[in-house]
């Protein structure tokens, strides 16, 4: 890519897409194409084809997706598999038809088997059963990876896939019914603090281990790949993470410390834990000259400041 390349960011208002947009703009890219869902429904094949025919993007960041945590994935599996399959198929196919030079598809670490060896290497894909609570989403993301792979094989396209670990940061989803664990905990601890609650109840046992990557690091990694590598350099797809994890209990204590909550943490063990551990092997990405820079504490502090600032600005505007 050069600074005047026509770059389409699908999902530019989401957490990852907005971070990619900020990073590109700060790096001097001046020809970005962005459409809201109201302007372009990516599940509508004809609308997507019309958009690509008119706009003719040279590069595509496919960050648009329907996402959510355990509760959302368990409650709405049909929507998760359908909408994500449609978005991926429409954008990837149109990118081939209308001559996109390079596409980067964002997957998810949930593509790996529930009991995959840790840390998870790229070659573990499709070697075991998926975690049942997010199977629909995982299958859709696996389909996206394979779409890129087979379009490359059949049409000679340059479509690469990246598998981020658990992401968090600015523009995350803090809705407790649909959010992932990090924003859910930040919100729960913040509300427990301002409401002077003596205890906070969390799902599961607190023992599962998770890896967390700040979204600005993710954006930096994506742009690094798009600027410097082709799909053939990463052998189907590449993990993006920090290479170390933390228990949910340790995460809760860290967030409680950052927020300043002094009550008791109680675990509802009747609720599911999800996958016991999710840690990515990031050796392949290390070999491509990139590693994460934002520490977990610094990243959570930054996210909490953004979250509370956003809430305060809403109160002021009302």
C-alpha cells in the first residue's frame, strides 16, 4: 500500500475497524473508504457488488462481523453463523470479482478446538471439536479462512487471514448481554464501585485462562502485514497475540484494583466457564517482525478511562 491507495475498511465503526482507521490516518493514508451499516448492508450481495463496482477499492480490511460473548453466542447462534457467513462471502467474492490487490480477513481464536494443546499453533485448526458455546461463530470464521485460501488457490488472489486473541480497548462493547469478558468486567466493577456494592458476582469458577491484546496493537499488526507481506508469506493464516495469558480471577483482581473497587468477588459456579484455556502461539508472527507493545495494565487503564469518559460525556450532553 502507498499513502494514496484506495483502502476500504469494512466495519470501521467497530472496535478493530475504528482502530485500523485511526492508525491508517495517523500514518498518512488519505484515501480511505468507509460505509456505515445503514449505507451498506454487507449481508446483501447485490449491494456489496454495487459498492465494489462503484468504489473500486485496491485494499480491503475485512473487520466487519457480528460478535459477542458466551451469552450472546449461546442465545443467538443462528444469527451469528448466518450474518458472519454472508458478510465474509459477499466481501471476499466481490474483492475477487473487482480486482482487489490485497485483502486482510480478521478471524478469531475461537476457531481452535476446545481442548487444543496450549499454546495453540496455526496447524491445530480443525483437529478437534469446537467449544459448544461459540460453535456457530467459530464455524463462520473458519469458513472465512478457507474462502481466502481457496480463492487464492483458484484465482491467484492475495487474501490473507489473521487470528487475533481476545481483544479489548476503545469502542469495545460494554453491553452485559452481548459483551466479551474484559468489557463486561470493567463495567461490572465500575458499577459496583459507584453503587457501593459489597460484592460482585462473576460467572464460572475464575480458573479459565485467557490472553488479551489491546486493539491498537491489533491494528498495528494488521497494517504491518498489509504493508510488508503477501498471503503466501503467512501460510494460510497467522495468530496475533501477546503469547501469555492470565486467569479470569487474576484479571478480575487487576480490574478491581484499577477501578478502585474494594468489595468481595464471588463466583457463580453454576454458570459455564467456556474453554479452559486460550493461549496463542505467536511464533509465526514474531518471525514476521511484529510483537505487542501495550502492557495489560496500561491497556486496561486506557480502556477504563475511555469508558468512564464516554459515560460522563453522555451525562453532560443530556
